């Protein structure tokens, strides 16, 4: 994936801390896309500022017809992207898998299971509503999405959290005067 217009990294590295992965299907020539992209960027940048490890990573899946248009549009985005030269290998499969019939389209996936957490039919309106509602609304939306992850993912993450707390408690120095 691209971290920015100049830097490619392995997908596993780019999505290392992701709890949720948003696939953003868009193109520079699409008017509704150019309206939605700034709202999605506002949400993403706010979450990065407030919660640097918030767990939502977005991947741009371009519908642009040429690399110049892709680069120009992608430079306006703060998230990851599938490189233009690799899109023809994956875009059609992603469109079919997630039922993308038009753009802009935004699908939110659970990073552990790959299951759809928020389908395209809901996510765009939820982003627009939360951005209009302000910062607290954006934060509440992320919490809502995290709670929609499959029960198996939530259970696994709870067990991991408990085990790290137990390890932390065992390694804390004890005060002999207690």
C-alpha cells in the first residue's frame, strides 16, 4: 500500500494497528466523491489528533482512469491507497466482494475477521452525520463502529487486554513498606 504518494510499504505494515479497515472507493472525476472526501478526511484527521492509535485505517481504492488523476486526487487524502499500477489486479474483486456498484462508496471491515462491520449503504451517511455533529459525534461514531465488530473479535481482544493487564500487574515493582 501507499503511505503517501511517494512511499510504498507492505500491507501488513500499513495496517499494523488497525482494528477497522475502511475501503474508500472514489475518483477525482466524481462530484459526489469530491464532496465526501473532505468530510471523511476531517473525521480521520480528528481521530488521529485525539487518538493517535484509534484503530481505523482507510485505504483508497481509486476509480481514476489515469495515474496523473490518481496522484493528484490521492495527494488530498491523509490515508493509505492501493498503488495505481496494482488496482487492475484487485479493484474488480473488491467491488464484487463488497457489493460496490457506484462511487463514492465506503465499506468498514473488522481487521481481525475481515467481516463487514458497516456496509456501504450505511457508512457514508453515518460519516456525514457525525461530521455535521462535531468532534464528539465523530468520536461516538468510531466507538459505535468498534462495538459492531463480530463478537468473536471482541472476545479475543478482551482476552488479550486482560492478559496484558495481568502481565503488567505482575511486573510492577512492589513497595516493601506496603
